[in-house]
C-alpha cells in the first residue's frame, strides 16, 4: 500500500516543465517585453534607415513621425488584486501547498504603489530604443535635433518612456534642447469618441467571441491541465488567465517565475489567442469605428507631411514634422488597422483557432511593450519625388497602398484619402435614439407644411 501511495504521488507530480528561457518569446500578448520580439544584441549600422534606393534613385529621409507604445511596466491595480485573490485561494488548500510549497509563501511581487509604473526592464527598453533610433536616423536626427517634438499622453508611463528614450538618444547625438507636449486627444483619441464608447466599449456584444472561447474546448483543455498540475479543481478559466499574467509579469520583470511551470507552450498560445480575440474586437478589425477613431491622429499626420511636400500654408500652427510620440496599445493597434496592416483573411473568432494559428494580427508580435509604428518621408535626388515608408518595430513593412515597402507619397495620399480628409466630429457623433429621430422628423415635416401653406397664400395675394 505504501508503494502505491508513493507511486501515485510521483505520477501526480510529473509535469512537463518548459525551461524558462524557452518562454522568453512573443507569446504573452501585450505583456510581452520588446526584446523578446527583437534581438537586443542586433548591430544597428549608422544611418541605416536614413536613405535607400527607390526606382534606381537615391532617396533621403527628410521628415519622420514615430509612435512608441510605452515600455514594460508593472501590472494594473485590478490585475494585482486578482493575483492576490488567486494566491490566497490556493494557499488555503493544504494539498496544493504540500505539492507546491512556494505557493504557501508567495505574496504578490508587484507593490500596489507601483501599479502601471514603468519597470526597470522598461527603462532598459526605452534607453536602448533611443540609442537604436539615433543610430538608424543619425544624420537627420543630428541635423534637426532642436526641431523634434516629443509628445506623450497624460499617463506617467508614457512620460517615463519618453524620458528614458531621450537619454538613449542623447547617448548617440549628444544633448539638445527638446520640446515636449501632452496631448490625450491625439494619443488617447479613443476616449474622446462617443460613438466608439457607445458601440464598442459599452457594447455587451463586443466580447461575445471572447467569452465563447474562454468557455470553449481549447480553454477547457488548458484549465484541466492547470488544475491537474496545481492539484485542485477550484480554479476557473479566468483564474487560469490570472496565473498566466503572474507568469508573464514575473518572467518579464524578474526573469523567472515558478508560476510558469503550470503551462505548456500550447497552453500559452491558446491564452494568447484568447486575448487577441479581445484586441481584435475592441481595437482591431472587429468594428470599423475602432480604426475610424484614429482620425484625429491620421488627419494631422497627413497635414504635416503635406506641409513638407506641397509647402506650408500661411499661419500654419502645426509643429515641424519631426515627431516622436509615446502612447498605448489602444493608440497603436487601431492605427495598424487604419492603414490595413496585419489584416488576415480570417476573422478572429472563437471557433477558428486552428485556422488562425499563423495569423499576422498577433499582439505579441505587433503590440508588445515599446512597440513602434514609424512613418518616414523621403525625397529622391534626381526625380525630386517624395516617397514614404512605414516601419513596425523598426522594420519596413509592405504598404497596402502600393504593395511594396516604399510608396510615392502621391499614391499613398490617394489610397488613404479617407484617413487624410476625415472629420473626427462627424465620425464620433453618437446617433440619436428613435424617439428623438421621430421628433425631429415630425418637426421638419410641420415646418415644410407651414412654408408650403405660406407660399400658397403669397401666390393668391399676388
């Protein structure tokens, strides 16, 4: 009997543990550190993206607009509270603690006072990105250093990111005067769009596919495996996602986490897909209003570049188009969508996980901490044509406007005319309800009848 008990415990304790270095990959959605996507040791040649050959002609960058998501940070307060709750529940189970003693001693490693604050990893990310940016565009940045406008949101994490980025940039080009402004309407535009708030943010149907997948077969498989490995049946799908978040944040900030042992690679990919469903419907291609909200951003972008290509109108108040900005996931993903990037043939739904395994709309790859979207405007020597390039995470991407990594600005502008000439007030106007519509219609009809009657009277009097 003793041998049976020992054997049972041994079998129950066997888990497929992945070496933690193998988990430092883009599989943790928006909580993925930037240098799990990019090679931190990559050598950046001097002025790498400062010039290139287009159609046999040498083209040199004249202006740029670069948007960075803020760098790696601590969890939000709601997530910290969820982490506290699940650890408390598991600590109260003596079998779980006997099997995993660390759970009995674990207390959240994320102080509530640091919620949303940039971590040491985030400091390193932005410092290095500032250096990399300075090297990629060295000649142009040095020449126009005093003209660069730095823009952040009102959140501390974007201001912290800007500060570290500028230190890295100074390491390459030296100290220069820098102008910084805060603009939530430009960089948190989604908060100022009534239609988006009503039709997406407050719409119960937005997360229909998310909850279907959360309670679907793939997630049930993950939950069952995690329950078995931990040794309890008392955790639900949402709590498994919380454990995944502990793993992601601890691994990202401290480079190790005992919570990661409860997942296999396929489990993490399934949870990654779950969160992508949410992002797709809240920020991506799920609803048109998601990308239409970016009108304030895109219309200004085109206006600044038009000022360069066609000449600046008198009394123009827009800043010089050398802009470096720091925003959020909700800033950058709608912009990818607006420009038609990472648009897969399949919608991201609860019932097509297998079909979307190779999707390009993968937040872990395109929207990790410090993700960046850049627009570079180049002028070609002999033709004097202006050409534009788009960069995602420092690499040129194919632009739908021309099917290449470089487009004539005229072609780019024509293709995206709806982004250049949009009216944010009209886009974000909330439709009135049926009652008010009926009232307006009735009032208008009464006015028409009254005017018609008066016209008839005037004719008779003549």
